[in-house]
């Protein structure tokens, strides 16, 4: 790797771990366009999986047992595995340049939607958070499978599964349980994705092991994210993350 590539990989690893452990959602959408500034887009996609997996391992430590219904999470990840397989078929046939531009457009649109959707939903009454994920007891078994599968497609194509899975979970749990549940989903899906990316030739074992060099940075970012989750106004943190995502996405479109 070139020096600038190592620097960007280190910065992306640190910042994405802060975002993941601070807000749970947005780390993958941030990570991919940042890496794509320094690496070929599909290689950036592959490199993102082990970076996020390392962050997931530390996230599990901070949110151990602070997740919801285990059976529901396993059902969703099983559906996500099917979505990952389907998305992998599409990924193998997408041209690299089109994929890079698609990443930029997706990043900008996702950030804009996240910024303005609260105003669009204003006036609607959200359901009260439950102490644990409301799963089969609410009769939404099919919905959990659907969200799991669609999130699987989104996560292998753009590390954006969290955006889909969060729509299912966000109004069902309180903040700490939400983050803990999402980290479990990220951890299991990233394990599956590493195998899928290796099968597609987008990731090698040596590149995966190279991420170990950034574990201290990932550890520091995870600790900072956990601290911010407890103390910082989540609206400010979320706004900063979304603005960074939009700027990075715009950078991909003009390169």
C-alpha cells in the first residue's frame, strides 16, 4: 500500500469504530466512500468488512448482553445471509466505475434522507420503546425476515445493512439495547461477508490480517464511541456524521 492509502485506511478504521459504537448506524455508509477515495471501489468494499468486524468484536464487549431477543436476531441474520448471497450475484457483474459513482450517490442520498426524514415524519406518533425487541409475539415474523433479507443485500453491496435493519428495530427498544442489537447483526453479517468477498476475489487473507495493525486505533475509536453514546447529545453526533458522509460522497462524484 502507498503511504496515503495506509493513512486513509487508518482514519477510516478509527472514525467508523467511533460511529458504530456511538450511534450503531452509519459506520458502513461512512467507511465505504472514504476508502473508495484511496482504493479501487470494489477493493474498498472488501477491505471494509474486516475493519468493521474488528470494531464489532470490541463493540460486543461494550454492549455485552445489552441486546434484545436472541431468536429474533438469529432469524434476521439467517434472512440476511440469503440477501448477502443474492447481492453477491449482482456485485460480480457491476462495472467498477459505475459502482464508484453509485457509492457516491447512495452516500449523499442516504445522508439527506436521514437528515430530513424526522421532519417528514413530524406529527406522527412513534410507538413507545419496549424493554426488548418486540418480535414474534407481535406477529411480525414475516417483517423481520423481509427486513433481514433486504438488509443483507444492502450490506454486501454498500455496507448499508444497518440503515435497513435500524428501520425495523429503532422504535422497539431503548438506546443501549438498540446499539447492542445492531452490533450483533453487524458482527454476524460481517463474518458472512468476509467469506463472500473472498469468494468474489474482492478480499484476500493477507489483506484481512493486515487490518490487525489497526486494532489499537479501532479499539480507541470504539472506546470513544461508547463514551459519546453515554454523554453526547445524539442529535449533534448524528448531524456531524451525516455531513461527513455527504462530503465524502460528493468527493467520489467529482473524482
